[in-house]
C-alpha cells in the first residue's frame, strides 16, 4: 500500500509550514492569528485554505462550524487527513456554498490569484449573511514587486485605492490594516518594525533598532523556527506581548496612511450591500 505524504510539496503557491521561508511562514501565521478574534461561535469559510493549518487553528479558536475551500483536490485531501478539517474542492470565483450561509469569510492571499477580483468579492457577498464579516489580505502592488519580482501565481495584484474601491462598492463598513512596513516616517513607531527607518541613516542607528528587534522578537530567529513550524496551530493561537508586537514586522496593525508604506494590506469588511 502506497504511503501518504505528510507534507505537501513546496511550490511557492501555498504556504507549507515545514518548508516555507521564515518571512512567508510568519506572515501567514500572523494573518490567521489576527483572524481568530472574529470567529468565536461563528460559521466560517476559509477560502484558499491550502495546507489546512489555518482552518484548523480557526476551528480551535472557537468557530462553531468551519469549511476550508481550495481548488486543489490533493491539497484538500491533505488538509482533511492531517488536521481533520472539512476541506472541499472549489473555485474562489464560484464558492461551493449556498447564499447567505456563513457569518465570516476568511481569505488570505487569494484575491491576487484570481483573474476576476470583482467576481470573487461578489461571491463573498453572496455567501455571507446579512451582518457578515470578511477578512481579506493582499499584497501592496505599489511596492510588492520590489521585494519579490514577478510572482507567477499572481494575476490581479492591486494598489491600495484599487483594493479599497472594490471593497467599498460591496460592503458598508471597511477597515484597513497593514502588515510588514517597508518604510515609515521618522516620527512613527511603525519604524521600529520597518525594513527602512530614519535611524538607518545614523552610524549604529540601524544596529540599535535591529538589536532591540532581536531581543523582543527572538522567536523570529532561524534557530528557533523548528518548534514553531512543527506546531503551526499552537503558534497561531499564541498572543504577542506588547513590546514584541511593537517590534514585530509581521504583526497586523491599523493602517496609518501617512506613517508607513506596507508590503501587505488586510481588510476587515462587514455588512454586505
């Protein structure tokens, strides 16, 4: 009898906890950590659930019912086998659920993968109940290519105004958050977690900032990674300490338009029109 793989192949299309680079791992962990606050006693769908660790964490966080959806049968089968979650094959532009059937839609790094983002959001509206909530992330197209170059799996990267226009035309309430500041103005505390800050211009300044980040976010270091990679659900369900969150580039914070340029946006939208 052929043995089942315990780890998905790492192609770069989906985050595989055991194999992803450190930045990708922590980006996804913190997105799901952020989402846990919205799911308690709610019916939830996790669109593009991938490997399944996030769906399982949201279930553990108190979701009354959760369904993961991914376009790959192999991936869904892996998620069911490894985590025991309800993972179903489906297209993000044709979500396999009835109208007004869930309280919360979770969709991380999905919208940039679909050829028609508007249709995808229409599907999110369709499956959400009257006062439903959606939590959606996407890269900031204004800067994303600087860090990664072209991504062969992306076909609909958006700038901030494009992302917001699509969301606001479909939801009454839209709150934007940010993740991984590329840079920040000199007066902003976001600089403590940014790739580039004014302190970098002073001799030893950047070293001081990086040293403090190393102290307060020691868990992000390479030598600590295995224990987190092997327990992604438990890692998602942990909480950052205050100082750790201040220095942690992966922590999600309310968007501050004049203070920072982030690599990623996370929108929390509600009350579908």
